[in-house]
C-alpha cells in the first residue's frame, strides 16, 4: 500500500511537547496536525486520513486505549502509542490493541521521527513480503535465507517462528515465553533475553549484513529485516 498522505496526526495534551514533535517531523518533510483532546481524534482520523498517528494514552476526553480499539474497526493507519510508564507497555501488549509501536516518555524527538519512518517502511511495502526469500524448515529445525541455512535449537526455532509470524509486531517477553515452553514452567525475563542473545549471535555468523531481531525498549522484541548494516 502506497502512502497517500505525509501528514502525521499528533495526539498529545502537552502543548510544548506536541509542538516540538511537529517541528522535528517538519524537518523530516512530514506535515503534522496536533490534537490535545481524545474526543476529537476519531473525526480527525476519518477526515485527514493521516500517514501515521502518534497517540498518547493519557488524554482529556477519551483515552488512547479506547481510541486505538475504535480506530482499528475502520482503519489500518499505523499507530504509535505513547505512554509515560515503561511497565504500562506490557499491559498494552497484552490487550492486543493492534498498535504498530510503543514509545515511552521521556523520549528523544529524533527517536520518535526514526520510529515513525520505520513503521511507515514496514506498512508500505508495495505488496512485497517483508520476509522475502526467508523460510523456516520445521522438519530440519533450520532457517533458510539467501542460499544459506543455519540449524536452530528447538527453543530457538519456536522463538523465531513466533517472531516471524507477524513481522514488525512487538512481542512481549511473556508472549514469547508461552510459545517457547508448553509445560508452563516458570521462566525469567533473563532467560528470554539469553535465548535472544544466542539466536542473534547465530544469525549474525551466517548473515552479518542483516539484523533480524530488534529490541524495543520496555516492550520486548520484533522481527524485521534490516539491510542497513555495513
């Protein structure tokens, strides 16, 4: 799907922060419209048809969670949820809201612009699969990509299978844990991080020019092919 608008809708009730984000987005050649009340969001999305939406959770009028749910009933516009609490992101992921990314305050405006661009790249692939030439062989327990193959452990395979089931989606550690172990054992966050570290190392040995698994601060991990590595 090609982008039909370069307008970013900023829903933020802190005027200085909204203006700062608008200035940085303008430098990145985006237009922006700022809204400070949740009651005005639905009409704005339907009228403006923005390229993406920066949606704060705590708003006067309607909150960001209920707004995200309603928007998803009529639009696939990329939504980046903004929260002031890192621990809130786990709860939001569990709600399966359909948001495309989560950003925690305080943040760098440059990081927000970068995240907006990344979400737009993921959602505007002109119909081309994000995982082109990428395959997982469950019988062999291996990843196949660019005429190369790498064996995986059963846990690594299940972990990668879950991440690649929805490229670009952020998975919390709890969501990844549930797919890795079916016996309901208690596993710490550090165990998940350790498996991710080993999997990244293995993938880097075979495909050093690519990055497959991306950390999302305070939220979890997502799969997205990155060919920008030297």
